[in-house]
C-alpha cells in the first residue's frame, strides 16, 4: 500500500506519488483550492445550522462533517449523507488497522473483510461523483515506473491514504478537540497524564481556542496525537541502553515508537503533561507522520 511505502526521498516512488497527490488535489496555490477554502464554512453551516458545543459529543455528526470536508477539499464535491456515513468507516474501523495478522485470523478475518468492503465502497463513491478522470490524469503524470495498471489500483491506494490518515486521523483530532473544549479527557487517552492547568473550565477553553485556534489545536494534538504510535524495523544491528542495561538488537527487529510519550519529553516540553497552548516548541510535537514544523 502507498501509505506504507518507505520514505526514501523525492526520487523514490513514495516521493513521486506524494508530490502528484499534492499537485492534483491539495495545491494550496490553485485558485480552485482557495475557492473551496472560502466556501467550506458555508457548506458546513448548511448541514450544521445551529451548532452548540454539546454537539461535539455527537461523534457521528463530527465524523460525517470531517468526511465531507476532507472529500470536498480534495475533489470539490460535497458528499451526500449516505456517502458520508460510508466514509466515516475510515474512523469507526480504526481498531482494524492496528490488529496483528494473527489476531485477525483468530477473528476469522471479519475485520479484514470490513476493510475490503470499505475500500470497494470508497472507490464506488469516486465513481458516483465521476472523479475517475482525476486519477487517470494523475497516473499519466507519473514516471512509467510508478504508473498503476489498471488505474483503479492507484485510486484505491490514494483513497486508502485519504481515508486512513485524512479522514480517520482528522476525526480523531476533532474528537479530542471536542473533549478538550468541554474539559473532558478523550476516551482513548490516559487521564493521569493530562492536566488542564489554568484552563480548567469550558469557558476558559473556548476563549483560548478563539484567541488562537492553531495553537490550541497543536497543543491538543501534542497531548492526544491522532496517530499515537508506529512500528518500524531496524535496518541494521543496533545496541541500545535502556534502564541501565545494554541490549543487542538484530537487523529486521520490529520496534515501536510511541508519539504520545515522545510528546511528553521534559527536555523539550516544560511541564509536559500540562495543557499550555502558548508553550514553546509546539512545532516539535509529533502528530500524524512527523512534527508540525516539518509538515
């Protein structure tokens, strides 16, 4: 899958396709993209005419809205309700993405079946809104080494990335924001590792958000990153020291790095467990696939 390709630089398959995705769908310099940005609030207001803070507890509403917004920003099409309900599967099926293959086998591959069905329905939505030509054009712009045959393979890979990271990850972030604004600990978080500090009421939270939404969002995602961890394999034999002991790790060994723990590194973030939107080095927090300052 494209989303799991190794990042080997601009001249790699990963680099070439990432560049093509930004050029065809997410080029902030395009007039059509800027038009979508301007129209987005009106689109949301039409679906969510009398928003209240408590509405953020309605996760289906939040997830549908995120799905519609992400799809609209990529393709300029506002999803119908039924289609948005399909696309929220990229969030509601989140546990399926992280289960080891062995666990899936014990569950008779029911989870894998759900993911396959979701991928098929997602490509079906692309066809429903007559967006196939966008992927044909994108595929044709790629070096022959990276072109997909048939083109629907590229569509499936791109939509997996948009669904998994764009919709699933953004839903997770918005759900956390909804909890923070109401001074609630998100269900997936460790309550003992989050302290509200001076922002201990919903009124203070909302006021701070309105003062600088970007800082507020960054600090929320530092404490509750949309992607909490990732797994990699060692490229070469490595020796590390942990808890005062030396360990020899062979090449190929799977290892996991935990973003939520890294974001609490006291050598980078002072009072790391305290919610402080004005803190220094907020751009060093790890979220989806790297630090804010590297995105």
